[in-house]
């Protein structure tokens, strides 16, 4: 049995509100163990005897059935998530800068984002793994930052989601605590 982190896209923003208790209840009906939510932004940890792709498919289908919206998730196993957190060149806790990681279910999408983002003056990017691209933003300017605007384009909606490195660290620590 493997441990996984599941990151939902677009939860509790833009009118797509979801209670974490309802999310846990819905996912607990799948063949998963230890389903837990972290924070209120669609972060789930669990254990399962399936592949990353199988878990992604199961969770997306369940979310569509339970909550009636076009659900997209990115799934990482424990070692992938731990590697991403360790590889990030920007600190998780900096009073002036937020460190973000855009996660993708399709590495080619991150290739494209990295290429386009690298063409924007002043944008710093670090590819952490095939499924993760890190970038810093000045606190208070995240949504206005050039890379945030690029990655928020509708074309990336079904394959990417972005998390603060602090959130990824909390998820990695919670995965490590699972039996």
C-alpha cells in the first residue's frame, strides 16, 4: 500500500465551495485508507493499493458524482512529494516572499509553462521534477505576478494546480506520519 497526496484544483475559490468534511466522506467511500484533508483548499492524503493514474481517475470521477463539477486533481506519491519539497530552492517560510509550486498531471504542460514563463523578464522558475515547477512571488502580489497570470490561463486548468511550499511541506509531513 502506498501513501498519496491528492491536490484538487479550484476548491473554495471562484464560487466552487466545498466543505472538507464532505470531501472526506465522499472519498472515504473509495478503496482508500486514512483519508484526511489538510487546510481548506483541497489537499487530501490517503493510502491505497493503486497507481497514481488509477487514483487520479477514481478521485476525479467521485468528485464529479458527489459534487457535480468538472473536477481535476494532481496526485503525487509520498516520495515524489518529499523530493519536491526538498528540491525547492526558495524557503517555505520567508516574511517577504511566498514560494509556490505549480503541480501538473501532464509534464508536457509544465514544459510549456516553463518555456513561456522563462520568456517573461524577472520571472524565476525552478523545475523540481517532471510534475513540479517552483516560483517565488512577493507577498501580497501573488495574483498579480506575471507567472501567476500565465499559469491561471484556462488552457492549464485541467492539468495544473498551485500550492504554497508551506502547504506541500504540511502534506509531506502528514504523509510521513501515516502508518
